């Protein structure tokens, strides 16, 4: 059963604010590879993932790209809307297929301008997202491909309810902005040590603790900051249907 409260930010809203948004929230499938935003495009909706993960990419003039951050059920895609920019130089692409709720830009701006809980949550989430972006940039510059892969796998696992990820090595290489051969070598070492199992298009995590041991400090830094900034986010009965959601 789908429910907006499966998104942690929506679940944290007080009842009155939540009910104001409910009529405007639309459940949408978010399929692997779907492009939610193009660089420079005008943003029409904000997206609150529930069972999907969205990858934010910076795209170079050559077409090369790398992930700057990922957004799952802990957050929202569309930061430029409430920060006043309305456009973004990055693209937003669905990395893990699932569902989410989209909200018209006008409704998000209206609720943000009220200055209530939504504003506070979105600003704190923005700080957490900036931390993730900054840490990703440092990680990609200073840490090995294996450490980057472990960080990425752990952050992805935190956002899904399964240990099996449907993704190819080529897609992971695109996320991290590295050569596919580097991912193949790093994944091979992790598999040989019993931490993951890889078959074409699927990565299954067998020993999460092993990944945490092999990862750099960037994973723990991002996770700690998200927990600090959003420590009061609570869950509103995620299993109960919400009347009025389209």
C-alpha cells in the first residue's frame, strides 16, 4: 500500500500541514532511468521518493557526468524551487525504480512561504544534502574506487528494503564518474572477500559490516549529519492509506 508518509519529510509534518498538501500529492511511478529534470530546465514539480532513489548528476559539455548526491525516502528532489532558483544545472535521474509523490511547484512554494514546519524541514534537509554533495566531491578526489563503491553501496542500502540492487557495473561507473574497469576490479575484490555477490545487472550485499570496514570515512560523515539534522523526523503510520491522495 502506497502512502505519502513513507517519505520521511512528509511523515514529519504536523497534521494540519500534512493535510493541506494531501490533495495536491500525486503518486507516480518512477522507473529506472526516468529523467525528472534536465540541466537548465524549468522545474514544474517537487518529487518525494518513497520506494525509489533519484541520482543528482552534473553533466559536462562532453556529455560525461557524475553523481553529486542521491535522494531516497529521506528527502525531496527539487531544492531549487524553494531556494528561489527554479532551475538547476544538474539533472535528476531515477537510479532505483519504485514510486514517489510529486507536488506542483506552486504548492511547495506556498507551503514553504508559510514559514512553518515544512520550511524548517526543507532547510535542514538542504543542509544535509549540501553535506552529501561536498563529501562526495572530496571522496571522488581523494579516495580509491573501492572506497567510493563501498560508500555508494552503503548509502543506497540505507534507502531500500532489500540487499539486492538492480544495477549494472557500467551504471555504477557512471554514478561515480570512473572507468567501468575500475568498478569491475573493485567489485571483484569485494566479491572474492565474500562481501557482495555480483551477477549481470544485480549486486547482492552479503556482509554489510565488511563494506563498512572497507569504506572511507565519507559514508559515516554523511550518515551522521543526516541523522543530526533530521533527528526529530518521525514516521506517520506508513502502512495506513491516506484518503484524498491522487
